[in-house]
C-alpha cells in the first residue's frame, strides 16, 4: 500500500517537472483516459484498505479502463455521438463511490483509535 502511494507521489512530481505537451486534438482522449486511470487508482486504494488488493487486477484494470475510455471516445467521435459522456459518468460515479468508501474506512479507524 505504501509503495502505491509513493509511486503516485513520484508520478505527480515527475509529471510536474517534466514538460509534456500534446495536441489539442487529443485533449478529449487524454481527459477521459486520466479519469479512467484515477478510477483504477482509487479502486486500488479502496481494495488495499479492505485487504483485497491484487496487483494483476490493478494493472489489467488500469490499462483496460483507459483503453475502453479512449475507444468509446474514438468510436463516438467517428459516429458523431458524444460517447465520452458515458465514460465520464461511469468513471466519475465510481471515483466518488471509492472515495466515500476510503473516507468511511479512515474515519472509522480514527474513531476506534480515539476510543482506545
């Protein structure tokens, strides 16, 4: 669990200091992919708190979610339909659900430590 948080912090620092730009044509794809990746990360943190974390599930979900979100965006763009809204809705909902579970876990741990 601590390795995952350290890697996340390292990725944020590296991403901040190394300039990386992409064309505005890909901004929709990148935003949906980042949302899918955040969903995978928060899901992994939630699984870590529940002692159900599996690295293979995390990696396949990480890659699969990002690819699915990009594919939905691409197909929707070709069809003239805004299918990226589907990815935003689903991944956004899952992120908030994962964060609420993480919050409940942290609050209950703090309460049990204070009561002891």
